């Protein structure tokens, strides 16, 4: 448990994130890519705040387009388990079992 990059510490970060952000508790939930066999995608929206959660639930790489997930432009990465990920992609190439949470920017931002 001394490794700050362990699954244990990642889950601690996820729990703290949920506790400190009302969008993840009270936000309206909407799924996307319902027919995708590898990626589970959803948004949580509360007021002006919207987050996109992308989870590759397979052992193979997977690809998705953010436009298919109700987003035109992504903001900062809130949390993820791939340190090399940037927030500049429109086509997301996800690693096996990768998880990413993005802030979604509204039109005109």
C-alpha cells in the first residue's frame, strides 16, 4: 500500500472525488454508446456542470468519438488511470480497462 499509483489509492481518489462533487451524486445520468461492446459511456449533469465518464470494460483497445457521447468539446480531465492521456482528442483511443472522466465544455466556451 505504499505505492501512490496502486489501485487502492486510485479508488480512494474516486471516492473523494464523488464526495466533493455534487454532479457525481445528484447530476442527471444519461448513457451513450449503448450498443458499443467495449465502452461504457455516460454523462452526469447538474446545472452548468457536466462530466463525461468513459470506461473501456474490455481487455482490448477501443475507440470512440466524443460527438457520439453528447460532447462537442472536452475540458480538463478530472481523473483517469492513464497518465499519458490528454484532453485534446475528439476520437478517443482507449487502452484496455482505461477509465477517464472529462469535464464537458458547453457551446461557445
